C-alpha cells in the first residue's frame, strides 16, 4: 500500500482499489483505512529516534533547572547576608556607643531607617507583580494541582520574588527566604525549557520541544523540588515535597528526573557557598541555605544522650501542643487574611505599602525594646568563650562569639534576648539548637509570645515572605523552654536541650503546614542525623492529627480563601452515593463538525469554556426497527427506559430545585412515538452503512447553541464525536482555516501539529481577532484537529471512580456519554471540589 501512495490504482495482498485519492475527503480516507501524505499529517508520528533525542533533552533541561535554581539561591543568600551584616554592624556599634552616652533613641532611629527602607523596596516590587507576595507555595500547589494562576510562573514574577525576599529578610521582618525559593525554582522550571518569555518578547528561539501543559507541569514539579533542596540541602525531601504537597499527576519516570534536578540544585549551591565563604572550592561544606548543624553531646557530659525511649512520651506531648499552637496560628492568620481582603485590598495599592511599613515599624520597635529591657544577663560557658564543641564544624568559634550579644551585660555574660532578636534568624536557630549556655525560661516564653504574634501578623502582607524559618525558630524556642523546665524543675539531667529544640521546631512547623513525609525527610537531611527519624516522624504525625481536628494547614487555608478549585487526594466514602449524572453539567455549549465562522466567533466570545464537545444531532430511527423484530423492539424499549438523557436529567434537577415550572421541561425520550409506516422497499441495513461512511455529516453549519432555544431544543440528544480546545478554534480562525459552502471540506487548508502548537503557551485571544478579515459565511471543519477519543465515563459511574480518573490522568474535561454514544453532560474540576460535592450530596438526600 505504501508503494502505490498517490497513484490512481493500487493493489495489496487482500484487495485492489482504484480511484482518485485526491478527491476523497479525510473522513472517507479514514473509513477506507487509508492515510494522508506524510507532509499533510495533523499529528506527529511515533519516531523512536526523535523519542530518544527528546528524552535526552529532557534530562539536560532538568539538570539546567537544578543548576539555575541553585544559583538563584546563592544570589538571594549572598545579598541577604550582606545587607543584614551591614545593618547589624552599624546598629550594634551604635548601641555599644550609645549605651555609654545615653543616646539609644538614635540607635533605634538608625535601625528603623534600615528596616523601613528595605521593606519599602520589597513592597514596591510586589506592587509591580502582585503574585510575588507571600511564599508562593499555595499558588504553586494550585498550579501543580491543575489550576492555572495568572502570572505565577512569569520571568517578572521571578525577578520581583528574588529581589523582594532579600529585601524582606534584610528589613528585619519575621519571614524566611526558604519558602520563596520553592516558588523561584518553579518559575525557573516553567520558563527555562520554553526558551521564551512574555517579558522579553524580542528574544525568540526556534525550539520545538516541550510545547504542552503536561511537560511544563513536570518541569515545574522539578523546579519546586529543586527549590526545597536548595533551601534545606535536602534533595530527597524536595522530591517528596513535590510529590506530597504539589503534584496531582505523577509517574515513575518523573520521580527520577525530579530527584536528579534536586541533587543538581543542592550541589550547585553547596559548591559555590563553600567556595565563597571558606575559600575551599569543591569541599561541599554548606549543603543548603538553612543548616541545622551537627547534633552531639559534649564530651565532658557522660550522662547526656541525644534522646532515649523515655523521651518519646514528652515528644508526643510536644506534638499535641505543637498541633494546638499551629491551629491557633492558622486561625488567627485566617482572620487577618479575611480582614485584609475586606479592608486593605479593595483600597489603593499604596495602602498595602503602608501596612507593610507599619508591620516593619512595630517589629523593629518590639525587637529593640525587648532586647534592651526584657533580656537577662546569662553566664557564658567555657565552651562558648573558646569555641563550643557542640556547634557544627561549618560554624567556627569566631562565628559563635560574634552571634552572642552582650548588650548592657558585664564581662563573661551575654544578653539572651538580644542574642535571639539581634541576629539573623538562622543564627538564632543555631543558638537554640547548639548553644550550651542557658536561656532564661522567662526570656524564652516572652520571645515565643512576641515572635508568634508578629510572625502571624507578618505572613500575608504585601512582601515576599516565607514561613518555614519563622515557624522553626518559634518552635525551637518552645522546645528549648520545655527542656529548661524538665531540667530545672523536674531534674531530668540526661536531657539534651538541642534535641528538644529540634522536636519543638518540628512540632510547631508540622502544626502550621501539616506536612508529614516530606517534612520528616527534610528535617532528617538538614540535621544529618538518621537517629532523629523516629521522634521527628511521631511528632509530626501527632501535630498534624491534632491540628487537623481544628482547621486545615496554612497553605490550604490560603488556597481556600482565594477560591481555587483544588482537588484533594481522594473523596470521602459517602460521596459514592452520588453518580456522574448527579454532578455533571448538562447544559452544554457545543460545536458541530462543520460550523460557520459566525457561529464559532459567537460561541467563543460569549463563553469562557476551555473546550467544547463536537457533536451531531441524533436522528432516531428506532421506530423503523421496532416494527420489524420483537427482540430488537424489546431492546429498544430497554434503552429508552434506562439511558439517561440531558433533558431528563435537567428536568429532574429543576424539579428538585423547584426553579422551573414542570410544563417547561419535556423529556424527549418520553414523547409518544408515532406509527409512521416506512417504505416497503427501504433497506434499513443500507441506511446504517451509509451513516457509517458519513461519520461527521455537514448538518446545520449555521446553527449554534442559543439562549433563545426552548428547553427541548437545548437538551436535544447529541451524538458525541470528540473534544476541541478553545485555543485550537482560535488558532484555526486566526490562520484562516476554512472552506466555502460551494467547495468540499477537502479544500480546507491543513495545519500540522507544530503549527498548531507554535503559539504555546500564550495562544491568541478571540477578542483580539480582527473580524473584518473573516467571512462569517465560511465553514470550518474541526474534525482533523479535535481529540476523537477523550476519556469518557458513563452516567452511572460512581463519583470516586470519576474523581480518581480525573485526578490521576490530569484531565480538565470529562464528557459523560451514555450507552448509545450520546453526550449527556461534562464534568470539570469545579464539579469535583469538596464544596460542590457536599452541596450535591445534600441535594441528593433531600430528593430521597
């Protein structure tokens, strides 16, 4: 057959057929089993050589994403550290001088000047790109769940995020730079494989790879994992984070690529940070932005153990308390977020900047006053004076001594409150984890209350901000407080304070974000101590269960406040009382296989649907069959009594909701069938064969769904043929793919797959189309471009099956097709949200 392609007559082993192929339509060629010329192919053929090249390029891309994410983390860490050291260096010198001269107000003004300036710049960057505010984790979680958030992975968002977060951290706000690293990595993953940016329109590359949403989503998953790996030095934890918190759709091959990307990010950041800070290039001493250090007891304390079996009871209790504290934090932050949505966001954007400056002002004053007034002078240990053995090797004795603040304290003593407040947050965490010198229980309690309150107020203002480090620091203070109480008042001398600080950090962070698997691995990798695996896992599980009893995690709360239709991992058991017909949308907007441009433009401009069913009207011929055979007659009656139709479903719903008079709803399947006698010589089999050879008849090209249709017309039986995307229809109109009524559909120009995907991911908008260039009477044949075999479900399918199919296959539309091929509805993401299913379940109970 291949050898006679293009000729008028060709023979093969089974048959010989002659005719002019050029005059046959694509539909006729499909029915006859023939194919078009290779250059006219709409979809690309499977090419194994290209497949291997495609796979190799994909691995190169994930490596490049990991390296770029590591470099972004290096940039943020370097300049945030530089600005923070500059600020604290000037202010600390001023405090030491003014403590003698009595001009501390001047020191406070200097600190306010630094912090307000940095926070002002961070707020301005958020005004340029509003989606750069916050940590970005809720938005990336939505994106990986299948919801496109506008502007979330743009280059401008990345630049505003990166510069904004270093200004926020340097400005003294209680925020972290680790959370925004996840968003930054996701943006790198989305943009780098595209080799184009809407912010840099003049830069164009002829790069044909990865022109689909699925590829882009996979790279965003890899980028988000690389962000976690760069932030914590935890490549395995990053991979699990992307799997647990982010992606809805996963496959085995993606796991290996994501891990490779995370490893690339970790070792890129480690290589450059170690070389810059220690001058030892290639030594790999600093694996992540946040380094917990090495936990070990002092050699002089023989009774000390990192943890014992008896401590597990205390860890469980700390997990319960951490869950309660996390639930309280989330509840308060939710109330603040609602208040901002009602009273701050509707006002001019300058109000958001003023709110950020107010938070910075209050934070600075509280930190300064608490450090000067509320701190206690504590005795330094000998280890702290000459270099603490419990401090990790990556932190020298000089770094330890410089992080201890002695404001208003005599020699060989230090101010414990100033040591926590007047240091970068990472240094404060290291002090709580590894400092042998004691912190006063009163100081720890006051620090926890102040930090808890200000961190809760800060998360949600218009600056890029992370929540991991503030939660870890707040929880570490709580854990260190518990250790001090157990040591001082109960007499448990074997307790290692660093372990309780770590467990407290895990308990509070788990109570806030409600992650289990990934957070356990992240903390184990950050501590480099596998023996902590069991207590961390138990603490996180208990904290999650306790917090879930009251509310959701902080990221899920903010997703809910945005009204994003996020899909959970699975549905509740009681949802199986519902079927696909109970949750589908029966009021469809559809197109015919051959439709006039006028109708397509009208549909596209009056709807916002992403895809449209391609249908033809179902011209029933049941009455002819029912006359001839009793068996067939019985089967037809069974079909009419059991098959769900759109009109019948809409009538049932409308009657249950009592929103329409029953006289306006007529089920077409229940109408009386008139006994019209067919012609005696009419060959019914021949009619069926004729219909087989015209699968997409040129029916009613002028008609399109109209608001003026009656209920009976709106819900007429429709034979389903496939789905076509909005972007495809607009592309066909822009490129003038159509034919006139006097011509055959074979004369319509054909676009290849590469031409259809050329504008990805920003396809032209229908409202930007110049209608004067289009002839509204021309007809568009959409059949070569539609998906003729999308996933479909029966109206009687259980909701759990529908949900699993929708989520695991990464669908956006799921047609509901009955037993005779008629489309009766469409299920979208909105129809599978928890709130929608709950409403449908209540309606189901009311109709019983």
